C-alpha cells in the first residue's frame, strides 16, 4: 500500500541526470504503524488506518484503540483501498520503500493561514482608479448587490479569513528517496508550513 504520513522539511533543488535543476520538497515520511484494518464484512468498506509520530497525553479512548499496535501515535489517518493488501495486520509498519522514484502521488496538507484579508489579496480583485473622484477608496470592494432581491447571495466573494484550508496537490513526481533517513522528495511545492503534517498517497 502506497500511503504515508510525514512532516514537511522544506524546499531545495536537485540536479537531474540531464543537468537540469529540479525543485523538490523534502518530507520526513514515516515509518507509520498500522493501527486498524477495516474490511467490507466488518465495517462496510476496505481501509487501512495508520498512526504516525509519538503522541503525548492520549485520551483513554485513543489509547485503547491503538493498544493492539503497541504504539502511541500523535496523528492517525485512514486510507481507503479497493482490496486489502495481503498480510496487512495491526502492528505492521510502512516506510518510504513503498514508493519508487517516478511514482505519481498526491500530497495533502493545511495551507498557511493569512488571517483576515481583503478582496484584492483573497480573490485577486483589481483596485479602483486613484484619480477622478476616487476619494482614496481604491482597495474597497465597492457595491455588493443590487436593489432586488435586497440581500447578499451566499458565496459572494468578499473579505474574510484566508488560508488554513486543507489543500491537495495531485500528480507530484517522486524524485528522491533516502531510506536511511526516511526522506522522500516530491517535485514541486507542497501545501503547508515547515513541520506541517503531510499526507502522501499514491496508486498501488
């Protein structure tokens, strides 16, 4: 099963065989421990639940749930699969050896929070003209609706909280693997800040 949890280290670049500089995001991925295996017969669908990192002060419910895996994970995620991998049992570990250079994977993380942002930064609106009676209100959104139906429709693009959303980037190419240090390099940018949790998934 090609699925891992990791923490983002940052971006760098490596030189490919043809001499080109390739932008790479390094992720310290795994190893993860299988905490639960779900099946169609017992749970209605096939899935593998894994835990990552060392957690502190686990609740009794979580501690009891992961007791069989003899781990105390900080993060627990579940990956649905079409068919359960052979010999996949609670307590098994998955590391970067599950991937190969050239694999296409998806990376999911929480984007950086930008706080309260205006329409220009949040939605790429244009500013108003600075001359001819603008009164200096060049970054205000302007009118937000007409007389009828005397309300603002849901989904209207306005100022508000920006960032800190779950973002998934698909079709990232695995360009670097370091088995000894549990490192994996994905070509391109991965959402989230440094030390942020990244969920890596690929086709089996």
